[in-house]
C-alpha cells in the first residue's frame, strides 16, 4: 500500500507498482524543471498527478489563485509541469508506458462545467497530439475535484488530514 500526502490531502494508492512524491526529488536539485506532485506506476501505465488545493484550511491568497485560474496562467503552468515531467522521465530512460495526467483541483466552489472548461483548455495547452508525433503524449487528461476523484478511485483514496471539509461558496467567479 502506498500512502502519500500533499499538504492537507492524503492519498491511498492501494496496490500499485510504485507511487512517489515526484516533486520532492527534483526540487532538491538546482534544476529549473517544474515537476508534477505525484508519479504513480501501474503495471500497464503511469499516472502523473498534480494537486491544487485552494480549499485547504490554511490556503494563502485565494484571490490570486482565482485570478490565475481565470486568466489561463494556471492552466499554462499545469501544462508545463506535465511536459517537464515527461521530459525528465524520458531523459531518465525509464520504461515507456502509456501516461495519463490527472489534475486534482480541490475547489468546491468551482462548478462541474468550469472544471470541464479547464480540462479542455489544458488539453489544448499540452497539446495531446501533433502531426509529427508517432503517438499521443498522453492517453488521458482530466481535471477533477475531490468528489469526482473519490467517485473514480473510491472513498478511501483521498482524505483531508485536518478533517475540515470546506463549505462550498456561492461562486468562484470563474
């Protein structure tokens, strides 16, 4: 069983081949690479996971986060983290497997429609495919909230360590 934490969220990856906090090792070097938070290896694929948690009880500067989300800066950053992580893994010479990208955006105030819009924006920003590429760079790219994550991976797959459940606000202004 692999248990990993990112600030106030704890993830149970169950029975995977390996799960690591990918940004820990890279950030301790002088590299300018911006990695995703987690790299999860399954028998048949890799999953890159990036977590953004403005619902964290001690989250700082929520308005700045909303502005980055609204202007597209956040999505460009998310796309860059995926590309940098792919590049790093390629240079490491690890076994090639299909890769999926999950962005967990813990922001209950964000509607499902807004999440879908950000997912479409992220897919365009990566990009997933190119005429000169032999294969797509990613098999799946999703942006989801905690509720959707639990629906896909099970109720025990994620929990908030503080025990606080943020109350949804009326609108995120996105």
